[in-house]
C-alpha cells in the first residue's frame, strides 16, 4: 500500500504528510467507499452546495495515489477559461497536492479559508489557478473507529465569509454523512 509523500516547496510544505493513509484506505475498502462515484453522495454534495450557496461541493476520500470525489457538485461551465477558450474539468480524481481536503484530513478538524490568497501556504495551490477557487470550507468525516475517512467541503470562486453558521453547517453535514455511511454498512444497504 502506498501514498504520495508530501512535496516540499522550498521550506514550505504544501501537502501535509498523511501518516494515517494505510488505515484509512483499508477502512474505506471495508466500507465499500472510494471505488466509484455514488449517486447518493452526488445528491448529498448537491444538497450541501445548495445549503452553502456555493458552486462546488464534494464528498472526498483520500485514497492510494490521490483523492477521489465519490460525491461531487460542480458548476455547469468551468469558471476559469484557458487561452483556447476551453476550461479545465474538475474530475472525480485529483492528485493529493490539489485542493485543501488533505489538510483537513491531516489536521483532523475543519478548515475555513475565506480568501485562499490571504494564506501563502494555500494561495499557490493548483485549484486556485486551474478552477479559480478563492474560498473553501471543509470538515473531516471521522467515523466511530476514529478514522478520518475523508471530507465534506464546499468551495467558491469568490472570497466568502463563511461565518460560524457556515462552520456549524459543514460540521453537521459531516457528522450526518458519517452516520449514514455507518448505518448503510451495518445494514448492508446502499447509501
């Protein structure tokens, strides 16, 4: 079992080390998660995007070799256009060094970035340039075994003040989804 080690950028570590990766990947496999997109998780992400009034929402699992968005809500059209008139596609899989979810998993707690450009550690992240992400709000999916399975998160293309209400919403969404995941696994039923 392997995972991508963190990449140093000068003296700044952009992607945190993930010491819990082997246990998480094993737990995700036992729960039957992170292997394919899940319509129930896509619906969950769409609902979360609506609650937060954000164009992006994700249910993200860190897996071998990167991240997998089992639940995903993205805007209909890319927000950042390339010189040839096309924009990047926000796909289901991303490298570990893209985005902010690996930081949430390593910290084991929510992360609020009202304007990612205010934080040198985050401003240089590839999703800032590729997708125009300017703000992020994410919470860990911590199950009853104390394993951080991944994250639920929302992102916007404009700076946002998520506030205490936004933080409470994302934490509540994470707790609700973990309960649904564990209940589904216990009952042997889909989400």
